[in-house]
């Protein structure tokens, strides 16, 4: 296979790697033409690993961020301080809603690309995006209901992270509430609209 004998940088030797649920020594890792692992060979001999780039430190499989709301990356710096000393989750949520009411599809794509780049740098290779920021700032659906979801997909594709997009149904502001609050208008969705978003992103 070309990947096994090709250019430098496509073959790596991990002195110690987590493979099959256990630490394993001398693992030869070969990158295929598609950028994925074409071969993972534990216990490689010196001859088998000849020419491979030896990695420093232990090697782990890529991590998965199993619960992301990418747009919230935009408010990270604004929610680290408490002006009154009495802030709690609810005051944080109010600031989050304020940001959610302003962000555009273009801004969401930029913020998500930054977040996804940071995840890659930290060893994450997949992100599960619980996406509920569906509508325009006025609460009305975009002409393409998947506008915001597609911004996330473009960001993930641009930086090269795997994305599991989870369009989220948002119909109530609380367990006993009849509907949404005014500052939740961008989240409003129905089972049908969520299905349409999922179908659009699959295309």
C-alpha cells in the first residue's frame, strides 16, 4: 500500500499508545490517502517501523466533545466575572440569551471555527453539537430553516473536525411552562422544523 511506503509524515511510531482498551508498546500508525488511519500495528518490529517518525509521549485516540453549544464560545470572556457577587446560573443564562439574540450566521460560523480549532488543538477530533439557535433575530425562521446549522457544518468542514449535528427541539421555557420566553424566540422549533433541518444538513 502506497501509504505504508510513501512520503515522510505518513508513518508514525508511538512508543506507547492506547489500543483496544489497553496500553500497548511500539504501535506503528500509517495514514491513508484519505487522511484516516489505514493501519494500526501494535508491537511493530524495528524493521517494520523503519523510517517512521517516532512520536514523543503516549498516544490516545481522538477525544469526543459530546455536548457543545458553539455559539456560547462568544460569551466566554463576558461571563467569567461577577459584578455583584451574587451571579448564578440564571444570571449567566440571561447573558447567554442576550448574545444569542444578536449573533448572525456569519458570526456563528466564525465563532464555531475558532472553537472547533481549539478543540482540535486539545486532542478532540469529533464534536456533538446540540444546536438550538434556529431562527433569525426576530424569531422568524430563515428562508432556509437550516441556515444556522449549515454555518456550523461549514465551520467544522473548514477546520477539519468531525461534526455530529443534533438539531434540538425547543418548545418550552421550563417544565410547567406553556411556551417560550421572548428572549428564547430564536430557539422556537417544532418536530417538523427540526426534521427539516436534519434533512437539509444531510444533503
